[in-house]
């Protein structure tokens, strides 16, 4: 199979990473790996005559075109940006059929995005976190249209009518809204084009009954204004046998932009999106039972009896085989159907409005970006192998102000950022066949502000020094009421009719009487007779009211030197931090900030009349006080996703990206990353003997309830999560002129070596080395006004592990999509 795929690559005469392969809605040539559109197309890749002109120039030019980015808060060629950055064009997003963030995995070698229930978690070079809770912040900052988005759930339907997506690798400690340790993902929509009439539309249909439509129209308001309206509509059956992992989403964006005076430009934007359907499902992989006395089986996790369930990864947790397993493993419901995941669903809505105002004062440019966002997340999902029902409301306000100017040798950017978020959550988690935990409610408020300064000293025409500093202050307030309701069978009885707990968001909706609420004085257990014979209902109330304040100075220092007009050499050191936070957990109430210091040296080069591009980056990261969120139980045996500081890591490696324009119609590209990410210290305590390859020793902590022992876990020396030693993207495109028309063939393949994919470091959580290959053919006129395309993705049909969660002696996993194929028709005007 591999030989056939490589042969196909050679026949297609291309070696381009997944970014490049995808053709855009207009049928223009693919964009190269790690890069967005050429500068002629940077203001809008889908519509208008500028695209046709740029397409013609791309085909007729003797060299590779420049890519315009704004990652450093200024417009510049990506080859002149002395930072670690990968860029995916809007054309690449459309052509690759990406409608949600996790598909970016196939396009950026350093990036891993994995679904965990209804949301996604992000890692860059092994730095990230598994938490999707309102009580923690992401390690990879997500910025939409220049606005920081606090909750990644709200990013699922932003991928339409985009100019580009920029992925910054490493800490963002000076120029960006919230501090981040791993990096940032900047999603930048196509802006209105002043005085122009244009638009585009694209529809596609594929297997799994997948229908997608996307389009935009740009309407002029005189010569100095425009309105742009764009939207997306997705419908797809579930990738899993039981109908889970489907897609039912839509989005709308309305923008207005005007040049009010020669010096003042204003843009306002409103967006709405909805996420419906069943949502992501999990598949049961195996059961495990671990103890110090259990013999070790070769190839399995040490000191654990691991029993494969032989349920295909394509089944989902609602399949007949999965339901039979659920019933069989719960002795309390022997003889009855046990369905802990009834009618999974999601019905979430997201609204946002933001502005972008620029005033050229003559002394510098003042930019102000105010924003407000409202999220309402409603779902019942297959969290970490146990069902969770959520009803969450978030509101966030932010404003960023920057003034950029020049004094003598210095370019400067002076700014201030303010962010406020208020999140309120009601949730219910079914912990077992006879108990349920509720957050009713949990409220988290965050206030953050940060002044910052960036200076660039032009010492000569070729040599520049860069310095930046930011002070960030975060204040968090946490108020929560946790309730545990447990139905127990009285001693000496079997209770065959005990009521099974439903998965609901509020304890007040339980279908039986419960003990009266107690005052917030601590953990108090109350009991009353149960609703069925010989049972007892117990209620335990836990109250939290915490505050946490963090402040940190972060900085950047860099030197840039132009070896030639087309060769850049740079080196930098930059720091970032991620704020501490709170847990709804007894014994784990708070955790402290984490920090990362990154040392980078790189070179960006063009050779042979701009036909060859070679970029090299070496990096060394020191990651301290690392935060890790994982499925666990607290000191009162209450399950949840809790975050802890567990130690430090050392990350180093090299990334090499190359592009070769062999002929006017043939482009070869490659992106290779070598990564050595290793835990230098990684220790924590856990209840019961853990399911892990880490070193385990008895703890001096007193056993819970005098029965369940604690153990110390030490994972030092093991690689970081989601950090394959080698990542390789190859692919390419070949354009074949056919009179006034053209055929474009494209293929790409991505390879990653084996890697741990979740917190526990169990053998069964290792994803072995894998290839993922995509291909497509498009046909249309040479001017790109319309195109017809056929595509196939994940030719190997691999269902890769993305988040295998171990909880309650069961390993369940979220997986990547299977093979998909279909066709697309596109038109622009």
C-alpha cells in the first residue's frame, strides 16, 4: 500500500504537505505547505478579479510568490517574519474541506488538535493541555479576527470565508492578548474589499451523506466602503456505526468596512454560529485492573490485567456491542438494560461582535479592537468515558489598543489589553450505575489586563535588534456548589429495581426525592429512604469560594540579519506563561501558573531566481511548573477533569521546510520536524494503583476511607504527549493545460512516528506510527472562474487515537475520521 501511495505521489509529480495540496474554491493552483496565498491574493482569495490576476501570475511567474502575514501586528512577507510560523491559506482550508479546528492536524506538522467530547484541545510540539473546562485557560491561544477566544468550544464553526490561518509556534508573551505557553492560532476572515462587487460559492457532497455549502458576497458602498456577507452550512451523518461523530453546523458573518477619511479606516463585524447534531462519540477499547501484585504482561501496561473488548473503533458508545458491554460491567443492574448515554446531543449557539478602528495620526497608527462574545453551550456528551450533561453560558468582553510608530532608528508598538470573562455552568456527571455528581452551579470570573511594548532598532540596513516586554495580571474568582447523589442498596439486599441515574444538568430534575439542601458549611452527607425497596439515597454537598491572583512579566529579545536580499538569519529568546486556576475538587482546589522559555535560531531563504525556498528552524524550550488536566477523582471520590502542576519538560528539535518550483506547472514541497520532548520531572499522587508505564511507589498519604490506598507516580524520562519524534509532510501538484482549461492533480501524505496520546502513559494509549494520505483532481477554465473537483481523504482509512481516556477501569477513545471522498463544484464572480 505504501509503495502504491508513493508511486502515486511521483506520478502526480508533487510533494507538498497537507496545507498545500488543497485546491481553493476557484480552482487556483494549490498553496504551498506552511504558507498562505501570494501577496496579490492576501486580501481575499476566493473572489474578485484580483484572484484571477494572481492565479495567472502564479502560473506564469518564474518564481515562488511572497506570502503576506500579520503575525507581528504588521504586514510583511512570511519570508521576512523572523518568527516560527506556519500559515494555511483560505484556499487551503476550503480545498481540504476543513470545517472544524481539529482538521488542522493534517496541515501543520507541529500542531495536534484532538476532540475531547464537544470541544477540542491543542498541543504544539508536545505543549498543551487536555482540559476543556471553564476553570482553565488553553495553552495554545485561539484568536479569531484579532480577538482572543477563551473557550475553544466557541471556535468550531469559524472556518469559512477565511483569508488565512496563522499558527505561531512557541510562547506568545509580548504582542498577543492573553499570554500563552505553547503558541497561538490566528484565524483571519477575508475582509470586505472597498468599492468592489464580487463573491464566490462552493458546494460539495461525499460519503456519509456529507453536504457542505459555503459562500460570500462583497457589496460596494461607494468607492470607499463595502459590506461582506458570508456563510457556511454543514450536514453529515456520523462517522461511527451508532450515528455519533456527525456534523450539523452553520455559521453567518456580516462585516462592514469603510475608509471614513484618508487617515481613518473602520470595520465592524458580527458573527453567529450553531453546533447541533449528536456530537462526538467514543469507542470502548479495553478494560484494565491494576495492582502491585499483578504480573506484568509483555506489550501491556505493567502490573495491569488488560482485556481487549474487540469493539471496532468505528462502533461508538451507543452501538449494540458497546451497550452490551455497559450492561455486563455493572452488577448493580444485572438483568436490565443499562444506558448511561441516552440521546447524546448538542445544541450550542455562539454570537460575537467586534470592531477594528485604525487612525493614522501622522506620528503613528492607532488601532483599537473592542469585542464582545456570548456563548451558550448545551449538550450531553461522552466525556471521559462517562456521560456529562452541560448547560453553560459565557460572556466575554475585551479591548486591545495599540499605537505603532517610528522614532529615529526605532520602530515601536505600545499597547494595552483588557479581558473579562464570566462563565456559569450547570452540569451532571454519571459517576457509576448508582450515583451522579452535579455542579449546580459553577461560576468562574476572570479579569485580566496587560500593558506591552515592542521595539525594533534598525542598526543598519541589514541588522536589527528586537526587544519586547509585557506585564500580565490575572484575577480569577471561583464559586461552586457540588452535589453528589448516591443510591445504595441496604446491607443484605440485592435491590434489582434500583433506579438508574439519568444524565441531566440539575439535581432538582431527578425523578425521586432527595435529602434537603444544607447550608454551605462544608461536606455534609444526608440520607433518606430510597424510591425503591431496601435502598437509601445519600446526598453530599461541597462548596467552593476561591480567589486566585497571578502576575507575570514576560519578554522577547531577538536579532535579525539579512544575509542577502532573499536570505534572513534570526535568533530569539521569548517567555510566556499560562495563568493558574481552580478546580471543582476537594484536595485539588487550585493550581499555579506554568511558564515556558523558548530559544530559537532560524534561517529563511530563497534561491535560484526564487524557484527554491528553504527555511530551517532550531528550537530549545524549557517548560516549567507544567499544568496537566486529566480524568481523576478528588479526595471525596468525585470524578471529573482536574488540573495539577506536575513538573517540567525539556523540548528541542529542528524543523525544515522546503519548496521547489520545478516548472511553471509543477511544485514539490516538504516539511520535516525532528522533536525531542521529554519530561524532566513529572510527579503526582493518585488513588488506587495507576494504569501507567510510569514508575509507581506507595504513598505516605492515609488511604481514602481507610481502604483505598494512594500511590506516587513518577513519569520523568518519558516523552511528552502528542510529540512524535519525527513528523513528515510530503506532497505536490501538477497542472496540465488543456486548451483554455486546466487539470490539476494533487496528492499529499503526512507521517508521524509513534507517540503517547494521553495523560496516563499506558501502553494502550500509544498511537503507533501512521501515514495519512489525501488526493484530488480538479478541472476548470484557466482563469479559475469555476471548477469541478473530486477528492479522497485518509486513503488508508486509519482511525487514529486522538484522546484515549482511562477512567473507571475502562479505556475509551476519541478517534480521527475514516476515509472520506466526494466531489465539489465552485464558482466565483
